[in-house]
C-alpha cells in the first residue's frame, strides 16, 4: 500500500506564476477557522492492529504439506507508542481498539474493520493503524484493477501463509481493494465533517532485501504467485499509490464533498523495505513509522496540517532508517480535521555546509530552474510545517547564487536569526529571472489607460520587464486597440487588452521553458512542447 513519491518530492514550489500547471500544482484552500482549531464535536476513535507472532498457517489443502509461516516481528512494541500518541491528541482509551497476534487473523481483522465502520458516526475522527507484514499477491481482478505489476498489495493477518499454492484464492490475506472498501465505508460514515487517517507500518517490497537479525524488515522477499494483468511501465504514470484509494466512486479518493477527508502515511515507498528501528532506549525494537508517530504526533498543535506532520515524521527518521516514508491524500487538510489550510509553495533545504576557509555557509535547496529559482532569487526560511512565510519570524533570508535544473545553491544574507537546518522550508520572497525574462516595449500612441493597465498587469507576473529598447515583444495600437507582436519573427500574438495580456503571458511561459538549460546528471528528460486546441464550451 506504499504510495509513490508525492507530487511534492523534495520541494513544493510553483515553478513560475505562469508556467504550465502540469509541472507543479499549488494548493489554495481556506484556513482553519476558530471552531476547527478549538476541537471537534465527533468522537475520536481508532483501531490498532499489531502482529508480532504470525503463528503456523494451515497445511496445503492439496498436498497436506506444511506451508511456510511468516517470520516474527516486534509489532507488539508499537502499540504503546501509537496508543500513547493518540491519547495525547485527545483520543479516549475506551475508543482505541487493539488487535494483537491471534486476534488479528483474517476473520478478526475483517470483523474489527466492519465494527469500526458500523460504530463511526457523522463528524467522527477515525484512525486505522497497522503494524505487521505486508506482501504482494497475484491480482485477482486483472480485467478491472489497474495494478501495474500484476499484483495486489496485501495486509498479512495472523496464520496467513508466506507461500503460494495452486488454487489459493487469497482469502487468508487482506487485499488492498478490500481495505479500500472499508476505508470508503469509514469516509462515508464520518461524512464531510469527519476525518479518516491511515498509518501503515509495513512494506510491500519485492526487491529481495531483508533486514538483518537485529532489525528485521516488515515484508517478504518474493510475491505470492505469478503476476496477473500486468501493464506496461508507462501505465505506472497513472498509478496513485496505495491501493487503499481504490476505483473511482469507491469513496477512497480525496475531493468528494460528501466524504470525510482521507490521508495515508506509509513507512516506506512501494518498492522499499520498511525496516524496524530502535526506540529511544536503544534496546526496544519498534516499527519505524510507529517510532516517528510517537516522536511527532503528541507535539502537533491545533492547525498542524498532514503535510506538516509528514515533514516532521520524515525528519525524525532521517539518518535512522534507510527507507523513505510516504504520504498521499489530503495533504493540506488539518490533522484529524475536515478543514483545509492555505499552504504557500516552498522549497526544502537539502543541506547546509561550511565553505572551505571561511565562516560562510552554503545552503543547498532541493529545487532549481525548473521551479523558477534563478540567481538573485531571495527566500525566507522557516521550520518545516510552516503554512505561510513571515519576515518577522523567519530564521534567515537566502539569496540564490547558482542553479541547475533541479537544485539551487544559496548564501545566507546578513542579519539571520539562526542557521537553517536540513529539512527546513524556504519560501520565495523575491523572484528574479535575469536574461530569461521577456522584454516588452509599450509603443507611443497607446492610450494612457492601456499603458497604465498593461504595465501594471504584465510586470506583476515577475517574468516580464517593460523596456524602452531591446524588446522581444512590441505592443502598439491599431484602431484604438492594443496589438502585441514579436519583434524578430513579426508574429502577431493578440489584439485587444485582454487578449494581449493573455497572449504575452503565454508567450513568456513558452519562451521561458524553451530557454531553460536541461543539463543535469539527475534528470534525463526528452522535453517537447505540443500545441493543443481546446474547445472550452465542451469542458
């Protein structure tokens, strides 16, 4: 159920005020109101499933031979961590159900999920936490499912076999489609004023990597059975991740106004192993995501978003485990809330390193020219999880000195209150585009009101400069209407104030993208611009 990297991998910066929306989408939602910050009317309820001892599976029904069991884990240690963190977020102990080991066989898990759906009312906050093995099993519905690799991701109940056999229908495992149906039921029961959060402290990797004897991995080496209905690699572009967000109309995707917001946090990506780790005492083995929840969730104040919590989870595991946690769903919803938060675009600070022979520190940002960063761009640095930049509370101001397509180098300007830390968020406060800016000249003869309006609107984009000479685009008058055309090609772009503004901005966008230098060892791209005609009345 591990989602692929989010649309905000190491950065979440709108590339340009103009650049095509398909590159980066910037969220814009209403901030949390006072009622949402002060608490919720519904019940906070949770189900924790933790399986350490997997027991012995039944024998092969056809041969009578014993089937291979799953190796034991340390998931029992996760219960106290997660339950304690939830209690500090206002969950009553009586409303936190726990299934352990033999209680969490396939029937037990299904019954507990059904009971959770049945008990959930409008406005409830619901948390489902799973600590245990994950696996992949032959897709049982290849004609309709969009499983790229031909496998369903599955939860592994107590007593399930770590071995495929002829005729096995998967009933001793719990497929992602089935989990998705339960999540759909929870979202429908909680309604638009409720919230559903899923934590998956497991992995579903088929890479063959195993944890060592001290820190086992939560997953199994080989998938169960052959793939069914595998699709070309290109089809992976359509894949949204966990399988918890099942088919359209299932109620497990975000965006449906009749359903509760939904988010899932996973211990590792779809092709990574989720290793266990050591708790703070250095002696107790626990799940990595459970460890991170215990370290970060209790300190989440009202107004914290899922995105902010995820950033802190990632930071808490930095250098502690090899896998990368993942999140998908309503990233900008408030934690355990139905409210959405206005999140300004930001860039993640990748590293801060001293420059040899000086006291100057060099800051590396996880975004570059593709995201609109250019030499001279200034950014305000805040701690991760900050929704909006504020010069009065920022840690430091950065000025970009060098960029590649996907990375930028910046220096800390004088007057900083502190040194940015790895993982901090940097917000663009002042954009520059240098020679990538489009130069526009407003010709004599334009009406004064057109000159004033065009200058104000076009320069507000940041990538267009008004010049007296050396222009790329000339805006002149024809029959009292402004007309825009290119200087070199003499290509007419638009006629009339509204059309001129739109066409010049489109031209600036196109020109910027075509002039970007895609030279990066980390980015191999065949980039083409294709003209598209859209019939707007049919949208």
